[in-house]
C-alpha cells in the first residue's frame, strides 16, 4: 500500500485525491474577501494548502468553495490550474462539504486526503506520516496535543486505536478534559469515506453534518482507525485578523530559522520577509529589510543588500543586489551580476559579470556578459501600446543617462556616449553619439546673470 520514494519519504502508492475545504465564510475576519484568500507569506492562505496537496503528487485536487466561490475559483486556477472546484451552496458541515467532491471523485479508487483551506501549515512530512499510517488503518486522523484545547474536537483513543471524535459542544466533562485534539485532516479510501459520509446525520449540538462522525461509523463497520500526531504549530488555523497576523509571524519565524539552518546569513532576521516559496542557497548573505515576494530563487554565495525587493526572479551564484534594488518578475541574473541602488529590472536576462550599478530601469531586455550599464540608463520599452525588446551584446559600455528606445540592439563591444538617445541599432565595436553638440558662449554667463538680477530688482520695486 505504501512505497518509498527516492527521497526516502513514504508516499501513497494507490493514488491520492486531496479535498480542500474552503467554503466557510470566516465571519470573524469581518471582510468582503473569503477567509481562505487572505494572504500569508504573500499568497492566499488557500495556496499553502494547495502547495501541501501538490507535494503528494495527487491524481486530483478538489477545492470545495462556497462563500466567494468565484474569487476562490480564480485563486485556485492561479495556483493549481489542474484543480477542480466544486460548489457547496449551503454550508451544512464538514461531512456535507466533503460529500460535494463526489461529483468529481464518485468512482475514484484511491485515497481521499482532507485538508482545510484555513489551516496552512501542515508539513509535507506530516502528510507522509499519514500515508505511512494508512498502511495499517482504514481511516487516519491527524491529531495534536493542544496547550489550550478550547473548542476543538477531542480524539477518544484506546491505545493505538482511535475510537471516536467528539465535538466540543457534544462532549462530556470527561471528554472535554482530553487534550488530544482533531486537526481536521483525515485520510481514507474514497469509496469508504463517501460511504461513511452518507451515514452521517445532523442530530448534534450544532445541527451540522460532522465529518468527525466518520470515525464511529467506520468502527461500527469493522474498519480500523488510528491517529497520527503532529506539532500543534502545524495545525494553526486562521479565524480572525489577529490570528492571520499570528500565522504570518509564525510563518516568517520558521522561514528565517530554516534559511539560517540551510546556511544563509541573515544580518537582522526579524526584518527579512519571505514568501511561501522563496529558495535561497548556502552562503548567501541577506542584509536588513529585504522582502522576498513569490517566485524568487537565489543561488549560493550571493549578497542581497539592505532594502531590496525581489519578486519572480532568479539570481545565480555570486550576484550582488542592492542596496535599494527592485527585481521584478522575469529578472534572470547570471553569475556575478551586480545590480546597484535604485535599479529596477523586469523581464530581463543579464549575462555573467554584467553590471547595472545605479539608478536604472532595465525592462524587456537581454544583456550579454561583461557589459556595463551606466548610471541612469533607461530601456524605453513601452510605446504606450506595446512593449519592445532591448538587446545588448557582450562587453558593451552604455554611457550614463542613455535612453534605449526599444526595439533596439547594441552590438558586442559597442559603446554609447553619455546622454545618448539611441533609436537605431548600433553595430559591434561602434560608438554611438546621439545628443546635441555642446556650444560654449564666452562671458555669456556673466551677462545673463546681470540681466536676471536687474529683472528681479525691477519686479521687486513694482510690487513693493
Ligand atoms: C472542525 C472539526 C473539529 C476540529 C476543528 C479543527 C468537524 C465537525 N469539526 O471544527 O473536530 O477540531 O475543525 O480546526 O469537522 N467548511 C466547509 N463547509 C462547511 C463547513 C466547514 O467548507 O459546511 C470548512 C471551513 O471553511 C473550514 C473547515 O471546513 O475550513 C472547518 O470548518 P469549521 O466550521 O471551522 O469547523 P470547526 O467547528 O472549527
Ligand atoms: Mg474552525
């Protein structure tokens, strides 16, 4: 039932479909935005659950949407284009929510793994542990020991056997004293889970169809149930803005600790903000106040200097970025590239060892290796309607304050004079000068000063 993957983590061999519950309103968020779309680490909460789902290499991902279903559908399409979204028109409970996935998974013969869209931190290892536990039990529930069990459902166990889950509202005083709680995550064969779900009712304190009732129903049908226990931090759910902030803080502190464990130097860890998918190589140094938006990969031995903002970009070994640099989606920097202060790079390939050190905008461009882009250079990529490409060869020297009016190409080892407005291609090894010639007028400065001073005195006497 379980095989060992090449990375040593056990994974499902029989196929898995992940059902993500995301229909709830999240009343306590006090928001027009559905709860699962509030961001953590710069992506909707839902994207974290989707990422966990994707890590299982599933046959299906099914998102159960209800409140704000249209926007949930859009977000799902962005982060999991292959996922299917089913609608739960009325939120009648977690069992009823999973039942909606039948439309997609009715005759699926693998497992269903249930995740919540508002519980973003279940680790891949924990999911792998659930898969392993499924080898010995028909139903596996993920539990945790709660410091404050509050209103969580309680797991009633006998040795390794999970006997039932009791919701807080329906629990006796004795059951409420149990600190082993239900995270909401559970796994079983799809056919089994749908059978059990069909048998759930809503005669309970909430009048809801409880997914948790599946445990007792399964056991009454001679099926086995067990639980896997994870760290409480993984089960952190978000119900309010305060918990959203806590979740963000928890994510960031974990991401910082992981980065440092992986050999990344953070000068001031609390000031560095990571996205959910940031990847940084060993011996890279990240200075103070750096923000990583989604889609950033930094290789080993790079330096990201203070106050830089990076998104959707790749920095190869030895790059030095910032301070105050902005790398936008599609910035692809080869080894030892140098991007200096107040430089913005978007959708541009920059070759090995090239430098863009000061006050420049490089967008929709390709720059070869060993080139130097002078201070204040702008690629004029947008004509108001369309975007155009700038191509710069190897070992090119672009003079300060050059405007490169795209589409335009600078050949290898060419040069532009300071202040040039380049509208035509420059052939290899040529110098392009495109500016008005300088004229010096002897003594003109003194005369001009004199005229202006007199004009000012006249104006002052008229108004006084
Ligand atoms: C649920 C569990 C409880 C567990 C807790 C962990 C049940 C009956 N109870 O309680 O044992 O300790 O989670 O957080 O399952 N949802 C839908 N449609 C619905 C109802 C819920 O999509 O009709 C979604 C919600 O959006 C949410 C998740 O399912 O993401 C859990 O629902 P919620 O109402 O928060 O359940 P709890 O009462 O917290
Ligand atoms: Mg809840």
